[in-house]
C-alpha cells in the first residue's frame, strides 16, 4: 500500500512543479519590455504547452503503471517504465516543486515583516452607493467575491536608517496602476482620488500604468486634478502607458502641475521653517540647518529608458548627503536601487498578484522575481522598497486582493539622547 501512496504523492508533486514552472515562465516574460502581441502569443503558447505536456506526462505515467502483484516493485517499476525524457522531466518537476514549497514555507510560516515596518493599519475607503453601482461598470465587476470596487487605504509607518530628523513624520501618498480602461467607471476613480486628497500628504507619488486606452486620455485631468501634496506631486509611467502614446500621456499629466521624474532626478530643498512643520508630531526633532533636501529620481525601465543618471548627484545619505527616493514602476528595479544607494523605492506593477489563494498567496505576478515582491514592504540594505497593489487592473478582477492606496509615514531612527 505504501508504494501506491508514494506513487500518488510523486505524481501530485510533479503536477505541482509542472504548473509552477509554466506559471513562473509567464510571470517572468511579463517583466520584460517585449511587444504586447509577442507577450500574448507566448502566453498562449505556454498555456498550450502546459496542457500538452501535462497530458503527455499523465498518459505516459498511466501506461507505464505496473499491474503485477509484487507491490514492492511498484515504485521503481513505474519510474523505470517511463521514457527517459519523462524521467528527466519528472525529476525536474520534483525539484521545482520542492524549491517553491520551501519558498512558500519561508514566506508564510518563517518570514517576519522587516524591522523597518513599524506599524500597519488597513481601512476601507468609503464610497457612495451610486459610484459602487454605476451602470458603466463592466459586467465582470459583479462576479461573486470580486473586490475590484472595494478599495482600501493602507497606512504604514516606515523607518529609514538615514532619514534626517528634519524629515521625521514626512507623509507620502503612494498610488499606482490606475489602469483607465473604461471598464470601471470614471466616477469611481474620481471619488477615490477625492478621498486621497483629503489625507493632505506632504508628497504624492504616482508610479505608472495610468492608461490602457487613449480613449480615456481626458480621464487623467478629471481624476487626478484633486491630488495635492505640500511638497508636490511626482510621477513616472509604466509598461501599459509605454504601449500607447506615452509622450502624450506624460505631457497631459505634466499639464496638471505634476512633476515627471522619468529618466531624471531632482533635489527638493525645503526651508527650515517648512521642514519644522513636518516634525510637528515630534517636537524633540528640531531643524539643525537652514534647509534640508531630498533627492527624487525616476526609473521606468525596462520599458522607457534610460533611468536617472545619478553619477553627478549629491552623495548618498549614508555619506552625509540627502536621502534618495526612487519612483520605479517595477519592483524588478530593486537591484538598480541598491546599486545607487536609494533609501526608499516606491513601485507598483504587480497588483499584489490580483488573485490571491487563501493559504497560498499570489501566483500570477508580472515580475522577473516571480511572486517574491508582489506587494508590501521589503528591506534589502541599503534600500527599503514599498510595492503598492494598485487601484485597478486592465481587467476588473480581484480576489482576496483589494485595490490599494498607501499612506506612508517616514520615521527617523531613534537616536540616543
């Protein structure tokens, strides 16, 4: 009986590894700057190969299954009767499944939130009934348990190791992946933006994927106009913008007075009188200089290049310069951020996985790192990265992964008195 059970478990493990491999391949392809027609064709091919290889493997496994009574020979007999190609693929699938099961165990049972994440609180964004039931919503939004119309505000306190005391309490509103398609009514986005504007953040960061159709170009002004930040509103573009007339999209957003950081950096200097307002929540932090600065940079790679050239920028915060804040559409740019001594990187693109299976988590994320950076706060010194789940998607489907606006409060490390 035991060999029969082992054969069954071996098959299940192989089928898991088979699926993980092909899904992972699709994820990583969508982290590349490939044309949309090529991505869709390759994805269709992956689905077809997943089905064909699965069918061939099962057929070979069933045909090769020994029927003789000597149960002790069932396991080696079954494996031995598989063709050598299927034997290699079976072992490969076992390895893939084993590695991913360990990664899942680490993420869900052993991993702890990074120490820089001081607190986190999630609350629903209240929306009016007419907006929630708007007749322009696509029929997909009404599927059972679909959370596409149930946005949340996530408040996170994040400690940055080199944040000067003058910036203690700086608030950042991070929005990403609005995906104006017409499948979710404009009125819904307007009401969410108006709610976010009431938060009165110091700085607003928009990390790309505004449009999926140029027919929604006028939505940019209608939806984004209420957003204000005491220190400005800054943005970059994403891969869905890149597929369209992205120079025009950038120009339309810039006309709102928002600052494009695509491929460049700026230094934002704030007089001491204003920086003192940022520290009002903690009177012990008093400005030590006449002015304090923060470097803001943009990275739209791999779709729109180049990234900001920091070779002539002020030295990093770890060497006494201003803190560095990077807007990057994809979390895949974390390595670039670490190389360039970025203190805080804001990204989107992954939608949090968009569909999260309870107990398992996301499985489809368009990233070269798979599901590793699907959403949340990550600390890989010297960089802290925040990945926003985004407000929408090309197709209005979200399960166990509601749309998100994030309000970040930056904290300086506690200094000995």
